[in-house]
C-alpha cells in the first residue's frame, strides 16, 4: 500500500515538475510548482516526517509560491504587447 | 496495514476508532470485517470507514455553513432592529436552501479575457483548504477526524494556502478591481498570519505539544474549584491578539479589504458567478467556523466543561464545543454589524507595528515565566 502511494505521489510530482518547465504562462508554472511542493510534502508524510511535511507546506507552498505569484502579477505581462 | 495510528498521537480515540467501537458495540463489526477478510480486502473496509468520517465532516460543514449564512442575516437584523429572512421556512431557516438553489441555477460566466484554467481552478483552491482545516479540530471527546501530532502546525500551514487562491482569482479575472482586492487581501493575510502563529506558539510553549487534543486536555480542571483552567486566563494578551488576527484572517469587518464593497465592487471574486461564487461563499463561512473552533480549542478550553451525570461525555463535550464556537461566531458577527471598516494603512500599521511586537513580547514573557516556574 505504502509503495503504491509512493509511486503515485512521485509520478505526480515528476509530472508537475515537467509541467513547470513546459507551460507557456508563468502563473501556470507557479501553480504547477505548488503541486510539486505539495507532492514533496506527501513524500515526507510517507517517510513519517509530519513536522517536515507541514513545514514544507507552510514555507514553500504558503510563502514561496505566494511570493512568486505576487512578483509575477506585479510585473508587466509580456505577451500582450 | 493502512496507516492507522501512524500520524496520530495516542492520547485519544479518533472518529475512525469511534465508528469501529460503535459497530463493535452493536455487534456487527466482526461480521463485516469477516466478509471483507474473506476476499482479502481489509484495507477496503478501512478506506470505507475513513470515507464515511470524511463524508460526515463534509455534511457537517455544509449544514453549518447554511446555518451560518442564516445566522449572519438574523444577527444583522437583530442589531438593526428588523426581522431579517422570515418567509421561507420557520423564521426563515430554509432561506439558505433557496439561496443555494438560486446559485446552482445561475449561468456560469467566464470573462472573455480571463485565464480559463486559473479562473476555474481558484475556487477549488479556496474551498479545499477550508474543509481540510477541520481535520485536527477536536469537536468533542474522541470526535476528531485525526489527532495529528503536529495539529496546530497543520492548521497554520493549511491556512497559509488561502492567499494563493485569492491571488489567482484576482489575477485570472483580468479585472483591475479584482487584482487590487487580491493584492490587499494577500498583504493583509500575510501580515496577520505572523501574530496568529506567534500567539499560538505561546500556548504550545505552555502545553509542550502541537497536538490539538493535548492542548484541550491541558485545559481540563479548575483553579480553586471555580475558575476553569483555560488558556485565556493564562494568556489574556495572546487571546486578544489571536482574536483580532483571526478576524483579520477571515477578512471580516473591520478588516474586510478582500471585498470592501464601496471601493472594489465585491473584491477578488467580483467576476465569479453561480457555483464558483457559492464555493467562495462556502469557503468563507467554513473558514469562519473553523477559525472560531481553533480559537475555542486553543484559548477557551475546547470541549471541556462541567461533566453532567448520566449523559455520555461524547455528547456533552460536543455540545460544549458547539456552544463555545457559536459564541465566538456570534462575536464576529456582532462586531461586523457594530464597527466601521478601518483604512488599509491603519490595518498594516496595526499589524506590523502593534500586534507583532506585542505577540513577541507575550512570547518572551511567557518563556520567562515558564523558565522561572511561575506558569504550570
């Protein structure tokens, strides 16, 4: 059971990581990056490291992604000009 | 071997074990377990029980949200000396049902220039954390979905997800008012998460545990036989700061910059209609109830209360928790109808120049008193 969960979560994480690079819009990349971080938190949970997992969610998803989104949204969009 | 007992403390039975205990008490658990075991699928039974607890939680949240919308209008009506909704059902109790039907029937409009993917994703990102926060919330003795060992950290981490949804919704709508509202809301959210976490840490220092159940258990009993051992009496400053910060987190008046109608139409969800609007509405009220529940858990003794003879603790504790939570919810609604909105610069000044220094001071004093042996 644990192995299946590990495979599913790591596959999703890798797919999200690829999508971060492949997607056209920066905001989409940021969303996929949030998915990668949540996947990493899931892997930490499987390793029974709850504290690290939730700190991962708090710091990376909560703070870093917000910072990235804020930065992207405050800068001019390139594709419209 | 599905992870039962893996992420949880062992201080109290949770809802999963409660269901098994009830089934065993009725005398059907062994039969059901035997049926699943004969196919070699015990984990399916465990999954089903987990899904049942989650479904009960979901239903509870939905009903609570419907009741809260009714209560909000009724409290506003009481404050303003009018009746509020009276037509649908007894004293207007079925009004939320009608509202829900209306919202389901509405056309789902996506603005032409909106980023469709992000626009459709954002309501779910608001809704899912609002439900997830309920997982380590102790509704009563053994009425908890999962007693996480780091429950309080989990709650803070999940609450930190809400700015993302707000930002995405505000940006994807491709509307300057929604973007402005999102910027404001996130600035507010970020500056008020800090005092929220800092004041919660003071309680964690007193308890020595991040588990919500341990925090509630540490508040059982009384001083001198009269005063209950709630942390509000040990941490009055932390309680006030946490209350203000949580009202700001919820984005309610006097801190409702997410949707200040007079300036920003309706805030970051201006462009949403139909079910997506309903999901923001649901998330908002679920968040209101969850934050009130967290406040009760941390400072107001959780489900502790006088034990009544002859009634099971499960029921009395649930009643105490619900009563206390609704008292906090009522306070938030009362505040909404009483005070005007403050300005955004005042909001940030209060957050950074008053609340965070006070929270840090509270933390230092608490640490000093614990080290000196005065507290606990």
